[in-house]
């Protein structure tokens, strides 16, 4: 097997046994990255940083000090600020921005000895479900079944494509409405969004602060457990990061879920759901039942209001967070005409720097927060959000341990196919994932089958707050039962 | 169904500090109207007596002593500025 195709767990064991060095692993990944420019997954390559860290990791391993991720080559989503390395949220407004600091999550990964290969493409400011809004251009899904180029999903599309194409062993993603789980499902990999507060948001370019969470994207559930452990933990610099212990997620993978209650929410059975998705869901349910879980039908009555709630709250928070991009402290500033004052500078800079989807969301957010509409839209949405969370609270209080749903309403679609659709049609991609962000819960997507065209399909498991260990174990059982081993054929 | 007229679209763009050419306002108004009408579903929900959600699990925000913990890095703070002079961010003239 090629070194860049190793799982994190296998690479870790090989590194510790000195069967391989981090330099060798890293070189294999860098070569694979250079051969995959067609996929456009990496927006900024950092081979020098990577080789320096690989050599340092090899020394650490030699010295017998090797945390799980020591020497493991990873990709970092462009949303994470990385010291001295371009970090621009795939936006022209942050063109040239090189942070003087490192985000907490990427610093934890760095300090654990992992190797950063570069910055991964994404939807601009994480706003999108198809990775077609990036200033770097579209990311292409490594899965291909006909002449079309397919979307890897979004917003963590570069992360998903890179992991699926074996360009790195794992990658960071972020998830505000499904941005880890939807691309994971579209590319046949594993992605977990942890409980809100599990990972520090410090140094991650903010989209919607009450919804954003970082998480790992990997090829196996075990790898997700290893990487999540290294990314998690309290950070005084993020007042919403939880000061609670981080369990050993990998040790929780016992493969035993006997007696666990798995809820199947009836409201997720959408009108017009493709038969293939229905079958995938039923098969997954049967697998968990065979493993000894008890299956119960549950109701989450406010599910249908999750998308409209999200599309009030997320743009409202975005309009506030993105107010800082004004051409003064970092990034792009428009060329001004004679007589232009500071207001013209703001307006021209933001018109030039933000792409259409970002502009649209900033303006929607501005509208719902403006005088006269604040109560009608924003406060109402916050209350409906409380009801959505209450639905989950009731189900968990009734003894349900995890909830099984489809991850996405379809498999990956073609790039450009949604270009003429109205924005709301694109938002429907998040229909199964967005409730989890609104309620702050952990959710994991994993591949469990292929559709008739041969494209991967994923299921989602939703867990209790702070129950990632249990959730990962349930996902591990499903992963083992599904036995998904398909990989995209290399065409790039 | 609520619609966003040209005047509202112009005002929202102004509030958001994003320059939108006059010719683009009709399309913007259409798009915003479509999204806003999608949100109207929320009016079906009875939210009487419901408190807005504040956190996932009841948690007290951390407190710390109100002291300076960081600073003295003017160069780093200015290093990404499009225009910085004499230790300050520079912008077009604000006051005549």
C-alpha cells in the first residue's frame, strides 16, 4: 500500500515500530498533492513547513516521545489561522493575510507532532454546500462515474477531497450547518462535528459563532477518534469552550452496543426521498439491531423549522462577524477615487472582496437584525431554536442513546448543476445536518454504501451532549457492519 | 408574502456597507425576497413563553481577574494592514 493511503492508526503504529519515518510519509503525501492539482483541494501548499515538522517528529519518535499524531501528515482547512501561512477563508477580502498567531486547534495538532501539508480549499467563509464559492475556484470530488465533475460538498470540500484522494491522512474541517458531515458523505469518508464547546474556536475565522465547531475528517472512525482527542479541550481564549475532561475516544471503541437505544426520527423521512437513501437508512438500522441495539421510533416535531431557523440565525451572526472586514486592519482594500471617504472605502472594499453568496448572507443577516425586524425574525428564530433543542432533550431523557438518520438527501451532484437554482434549493443539502448545530449536539457522518451510479452515500449518527465517546463507538459498530471499503479510482 | 422592494434592498446594502450598483438591485431584491419568504414558515410556530436558547448544557461562563494578560506587539498587529504609518492604521480622511 502507498504510504499516503495509510490510515492514521496504521501509520502511527508503523512510526512507533520504526517501519516508516514521518519524512517518508510526508514525502508520499506531498508527491500525491502535486499530482492532484486537478482536484484543487489544496489552496496553499506548505512543503517546507511539512518537511521541517516531519524531521522534528522523527526526532521525537526516536526519543520515545510520540503522541498518537506525532509524525502524521494532515491538511488544515483554510478557515484556521496558521502562523505565517496564508489563511483567507477562501475569500478575496483576506487576500495576503498571514496571521501572526496559530488557532488553538491547529496549535494542539502541531504540538502533538502532526505535520501540516498545507491549507485546504473551502467555500468562501464556510458559506456553501458545494465548494463552488471559493476565491480559489471549485474543488473537484475524486469520485467520478461519468464525464461530469462532481462537487465534493461543502464547505469543507477541500478537506473531504484531500482525505478521499489520499493526499493526506486526515484533515481538519469546520461545521456550522453540516460543513463536515455533508462533504464527508459526498466523498465516502468519516467526519464528526463534536458537541458545541468541545473544540476551541479561537483563531478559527468566525462564520456563525453559536453554531461553528471544528472537527476531524478521516478515512475511518478510529482515526476520527484519535484526531478528535488531539483537537479537543478547554481553552481560556474561547469563553464557550467547555472546561470538562476529554475522554480517551479511541479507548471507547469497544464494538459493543448491546442494549443501546437507537432512535429513528420519523420527521427525517422526507417527501420524495430517493429510494436508495431510504434503503441505506433501513440497512443501517438493521445493522445496529443485529449488533444488539434496541431500535425505537422517535419524533422530533420541530425538524421542519430547522432550516428556516438556521437561515435566520447563521446570516445574522455572520453579518456581525464579517463586519470586521473593512479594509483597515488586514486583507484587501479597494483602490479609491479622488474624494472618496471612509464610507466609500468600506463599501467598495466589501463589494470587491466578498463573493455573491457571502454578500447575500451578510445582507440577509443585516435585514433580520435591522430595526423593526429583529423580533419578527431573529428573536423568533432563537425561540424556535430552543424548541428544536427541546425535542432532542425529550428524546434523550426518554433513554435514547443515539439517533440514526441519512447524512444527505442525495449523493454528490455535478459542479455547476445548481448554478441556476434559487439559493434555498442549495440550502436543502443541509436538511439532515443543521438540526444538530442548532441543538449543539455531536454528529458523525460515515459511508455505508454506494448508490446505483457507484457514488458513496453516508448515514449520520447524532449523540448526547458530550457523548462523543459513545457516539464514536456506535459509529464504529456501524462502520464494521457496513464494511465500506470502496475508494475512488485515480483519474486525476 | 413579504417582498423586499428596491428601496429596502438599497437600504440593506447601505447598512451592510456593500456597494451594489443600481442595475443589480432588482435581482438582489428578488433573491432576498425568496430567502425571507422561506423564513416565513417560522410564523406557524407557537413560541409563547419560550426563552431563546443560550447554551447546549447549563454552563456558567468562566470568570477571571480583570488584568492585562497580553499585549506589547504593535508590529505584529500592524503587520497585515493595507496601510499603516507611524505605528497606526491609516484610513482616508474622516473629519474635514
